[in-house]
């Protein structure tokens, strides 16, 4: 249940980790780890593979097969699922902001909640450094894919964003090593089209908002293949909240291969707290809020929407309800969905909020398997399709990165079990339940 609705210790090498002002460090990788007698949801098929053994060497899954046929290496660290526990890929939050203050410390919330990969959607040199530290296993945090700084202007400054300026920005972000580029702001249609054409020419993927001075139809026409926030479609095409107008646009978006991270949990917070400061005041009094990292509590206290014009509250609450036909309409037309949260923001905590997004997906009618696929397989496919064709994550598969969750039962029967993993493997490092709890102890 989300905030607003509420107004191996047994393995010798699996020691818990301690707090550190400079960020927590990952455990060393055991050379070989064997998960034996586990039931595996590979994400290539909804039917679990029963009584399997998974061998992990360094950071990679090397072997998967029936436990009766797999020989365990002599030096392996063994984790026994006792034919009862389930393995899934680690989860992916495709919309976070770890460019914020103290992120070296609070980024552990992601791993502690089973989120082993994130897409950071506003980058800077600090985030590039964090990404490298994670890759070198110098910092305990999820794997990071990051955009560069925002691209876009306030409407009154559109004349300052030119084709030449766009070209310079694309080449600059590519040289700096960013994985993608994010639109956040307005631009002329001519510049918008040029951004898409020039970035494709230079193999830089563009995603993000829709320029709010333009339309969703414009986004389709220029072939922006990835959108952050379903609400952006509301502001630019569906402001009348008329469900009968969705289908023609959804069909075009599906046909062109568009991707969408709806971030419904973020909009849910916006709509419920808009113009009403008592909502976040109540959240601040929750026991789980008081246990959060001090910086996350500071974000909550900012209450981004509580002092907004109360007369707009009705629109935002109706727009929140409109998300169900909008997101399902896009999905049914072939738009590929991803799970994202926009964390950290008031009442949208890192890690936990991805499970709130899962709950909202289920509430609008998605099946457990469809929803889990959005947060695992789809994210890996997105990266392979648009950013790095050599990436291997989002499935439990030989040759893939060892980002795994160990669960006490089948999540496809009860998705809430994802909130309490018995252990998380991130890049070959294993964290049992005690280690996960220690990650978020301040």
C-alpha cells in the first residue's frame, strides 16, 4: 500500500554492510554462487521453471538447468531455495533523479527494495561519476543509465534554442558519455524535428517530455519514440479528458513503436496533494517517513503541490482517473510500457515507490506477468533497442547480468511479495535480508 493510501547471514561471506557518510560499499563478489532448488521466472515465459539451479560466476549468470542435472562447482557459495523460493530478474525504475543531494547515501534504497537498475533522467558530471563508481563496484547503488542535462526552454525564450544550438548540445552530450537525451521544456516544431533527425544521425536516443507548446500529434510526427509521464499526453492532446479521442493517437503511437513510462504514482501524489497541504503533513507523521534518509524527508517537507491553486484540484483529480483509459488504450494499441516513478519527490520514496507503481498498474487492469515484464524484460529490451545493443539484463538467462531477486513465493500469485525479497543479487554481490535492512538504516 502506498504512502498516500495510508494517511546470506546464513552464509559466511554474506556479512551485512555498515553506514558511511561517503556512501555504502558493495560486498565483494563471491567467485561462484549457486542458487539450488529454486523456481525461476525467466521473463521469457510466464510459466516458472521448477526446481532449477542457477550458477553465477563473477557478475554473470553462466548456467541454468534442472537441479538434478547441474553439477555444483566445488568452490561455490550455495543458496538453497528448498523447492519453495522463486527467482526473478531485478527490477528497473526507468525514471529517477539521483542527481539530487546525498544520492551516494540514499541510492541504497533502490537495491534494498529489489531495484537493481535505474534510468536517471537529469544528468551531470556527478551522475557520470556515480555510474562509473557502481560499475567498478566502489559504491552500493543500482546500475545507472543516465540522460544529460535537460533540453528545452521556457516558452518566452524559444528563440534562444536554435538548430545550431541543438547540434552543439547533441554532440556535447554524446562526447560526455551520456546514454540518452531528455526533453524537458518547450521548443519550436522546426527545432523539435531537427533534434530528432540530428540525434538519430549521431546515435543519441531522445526521450522525455513532450514540449508543452506543441502536441502529442507533433511528437508522433517527429518520431519521438519514448515518453516520460502519461500526463504529458494529457497536457498536449487530451486536456478535455475525452476517452473517445484516445484510440486514433494510440494506434499511431503503437504502430511507430513508441515507449511510455506512465509514472502514475507521481501523478497520483500530485492529484491528491494539489492545493491541500494537509496531505503531505499527514505523510510526514507516518512512522515509515520518520525512518527515511534525512534528505528524502527534506524533499517531502518541500510539499511541491500543497500550496497550488485549489481551483485546479478538480482537473488534476479527474486527470488522475483518466490515466486508466489512457495508459490501457496505449498499451492495447501496442505502445510498450515501462515502470518509472520520478523519485524522489514528496510521498514518492526511492525503491518503495516502484512497488506503488506496480500496484497502480494492477489496479488499471494489467496482469501480474504483464506488469513484472514492464519492470524487467521491457527495460532491458528498451536499452538494447535504443542505447546499447550489447546490454544483457532484465531476464534470468545464461550470459545475462546477475541482477536477481530471491522471493519466498511466486510473485505472479501475489505481487506484494516483491516488496519483501529474501535476498537481492546485484552484479554478482549477494545481499540477504539482514543486509538489505542495514542498507536503509541511518
